[in-house]
């Protein structure tokens, strides 16, 4: 052996040099393993299913990377997979057999418990049957006893404990024969009043529909009678006028011309009465009716009775008494202020609410509806007591008058109580529509999301000003509402100009809404937006150029370019150079 050969063999063997690509591959494999373990949450060591899946994928990646050993590594992987699948199948079979073994082991015990439960249920059934027989016998005995006792002896009163005090009497009066006799007479009188009230003041609930129909018919007959009475009064007035004219004519020279002149004067006076230009003389005839003196005395007595009930603190009776007063002398703001001054009473309904409820409930029985000012105060009172249900009944069922303040009060309550906001908007819409505040009624519909209903409501009106349309957009800048107003509705022309509306919204610091409207039109196609721009006769091309500039300012480049291209594409529109004297950016040239 040569010396050079011996020197070489004495040095240690160097490890293989790993290429840079292999190092990167190994690092990527290591990162993949760490990231996947963190994702699946396998923090503890053990033969988890997730570990197997992760390393199986790593092995497949290695096979794909090492092309030279791909076949042998694939064979090895298949063998391992087959072996692992056999182990899993064995585990599943063992788990199934283990469960079945437990069931078979428990069958004797279960069977024994079932037998025991059957015996218990049979005993329970026997006891229930015996108890049922005993109960039926007892019920039959009680029935027989009641039948015989009802035939043999009269019914006895309720047994009272003699040691207790008699209600309504002091301890001293309980031993006084005169006081007891007087109290007994009072109780007997009260019993008789209650028996009579059962037939006069109270009716079954089933008869309410019949009674309401009778009340409606009675009110109709009353209105017809009053109308007939007015006609008869006027006829009587004409007869009296003619009689006076004849008496006056007899005291004159009895000429035909004088009679004709008197008749012409009577006719002229009658025409003034019919047109309402003069106070009806028929009412003057009955001014000195002797029955009016009696009516005045009755009214004074009615007021005294009301004041007496009010001073005694019987506010519910006083409220009903005032609501049913003749000629409505107590159905006014002064009486309402009187009830309001009482304030709240602990444990009882607010006296003012009693009066308001009585006013509204009796409004169907009087000839004229409840005035709008009283209606507003009644609704304020009910809402202050959190009685929205009462307000809903009043507005939807009763005969009331409304004004704008009524709707404003309901809307303000809806803003404070968000859960009742939709109900309040619906009630306010009814109040606004009945009092003629149509723009606020339409606004309530829009706030409820009923844009189609609002448009139908507006087009049913004879006149709806442009300022009211602007009011709707200002208070409810909805995209659907703006499109309905600017594109027309059910074949009718648009109420507002699209360009003017967009400029108005941009001046109101609501530029995003106007841009969204234009974007919605652009999404439907270039033709939709182009048609709206062409049909907009109120907005000039210069103004549309300003709208495009607004789009550019808000980084809506595509929308702004679309508007500019539509403007340029129109026939007769020419772009003027900016350096011309007095030139505009865009101008119509009618060829």
C-alpha cells in the first residue's frame, strides 16, 4: 500500500452535501407540518387521526418530489395504507362487538326490571279502578242527597261566623237593635236595586251586536227627526211671515201692488236665510219658548250635580256625567283642565284619563264628533300613561276629529318608543289623512317602507304641490321613492326632474343618495339612464355636466364617464373649446 493511500484513509468521511433546492423543500415540508398541526389543534402527542392525515400528505409530497424512487415509495405507501385500514376496520369491529356484548350481558337484568314494572303497573291499575268506583258511588250519593234536600227543605243562606264584625257597622252599633234594623232595611233595598240592575243596566255579551245596531238605528232616526223638525220650523216661519204680511196688508189701502211688494220682500228674506247670509228668523221665533226656561234650570242643576260629584272625589262618575251632558256644556277644555289639576291618585286610574275615555266613548252617541283640540289632549293623556292600545282603539273605531298636532304627538311617541314605531306611524298616517295633512300622511307611509302605497295615495289626491314632493325627499331620501318620483308612476309623467332632484340632494349634503340613484339606473343598462337624461327637460346639459363633476369628485369615475358619454352622444350637442370667449363647456345647437 502506498503512502498516499494510507494518508487518505486516515481522514474522516465528509457528510453528503445537500443542494439548496433540497434544503428549501425540507424547510417547506417542516413549515407545512407545523402549520397543519396548529390548524387542527393537535397539541398533545399520540396516535391521533389528524397526525396520520398530515404525515400521509407529507409522504405524498415527498414521493412527488423524489422522481427516482417514486414507484418503490408509492408501493410502500400503499402497503402501509392497507395495513392501517385493516387496523381501523378491526377497531371498528371490536367496538361494535364490545357494545353488542354489553347489550347481551344486560338482557337478563333488563328483563327482570320489565317484569317488576309490569307488576307495579297492574297494581296501580287495580287501585285506580277501585278509586274510580268509590268516587262514582260518592258522586251518586251526593246527587241523591241534593235532590232529596231540594225537595224536602228550602235552600238555606250562607252561614256566617257570628263572632266576626258586621261589614258597615261599628262594634257598638252591632248590639243596637235600631241600628241593626236600619242596616237590614238598607241591605234589603240594595239587594232589590241589584236585582233590578241585572235586567236594566247589564246585558249579556252576546247581545252587544244587537244593541249596537239598535243604537245606530236610533241615532239615524234622531238625525232624520231633527232634519224634519228643522223643515217644519221653517214652514212654520213662512206661515207666520205670511200671516203677519196679511195683517199688515189689511191695515193698508189693500192695493195689489202693496201685496206684491210685501210678498217679494218675504221671498227675498227667505233666499237670504237659505243661503246662510242671514240668521234664521225661525230660531228667533222660538227664542221666547217657555220650555227654554225649564231647560236652563235643568242645565244649572246638571252643573251643580257635576260639581258635587267632583268635590266628593267620585271622579269616574263625574267624568261619565260630564261626557253625557246636554248641549255639550261640559265637553270642553275648561272641564279637561279641571280634571288635569287633580293629578294622579295612587292605586287608581288617572282622573284626566277617565274623562278622556268617557269623551271618546260617547262621541258616537252625540251628533257632532269630538273636536280636534280635545282629541289631541285625550291622545296626549293616553300616551303619557303608556296606553297605546287605547289610542289605537280610539283612532280606528271612534268618531273623532284630528289636526296636525294629533299626528305630531303620535309620531313623537313613536320616536321615543322604538318597539311601537311602526304602529305609531300607521296611526299618525290615519290622523294626517283625515285632517288633510297629505304630505305628512305620505311621509308616514314612506317611513314604513310602503313606497307604492304612498305613490297611490298621492295620485288619488286632486293636487299635490311640488314643494310637498321635495319635502318627502328631504325627510325620507329613499332610492325607491326618488326613482318613483323621477320616472313616473303607472303611466303618469314624473313628478320631479331627475337632474334637479340630484342637484337638490347634493346641495342638502346628501350626495351619496343621488349618486346611488344614478348607479342603480346605470346597473339596469345604459339605455335606462340615457332615457331619463334625455326626457329631463327641466335640467340643462350644463347642469348634467355639473352632476358628472360631482361623480368625479366622489371617485365614481365610471359613472361620471358614462354621463359625459351620454351627453356627447346626443344629437346637436357640441363640445366648445374652453378658450373661446363667452363659451360654455357644453351647449345645445339646434340644427
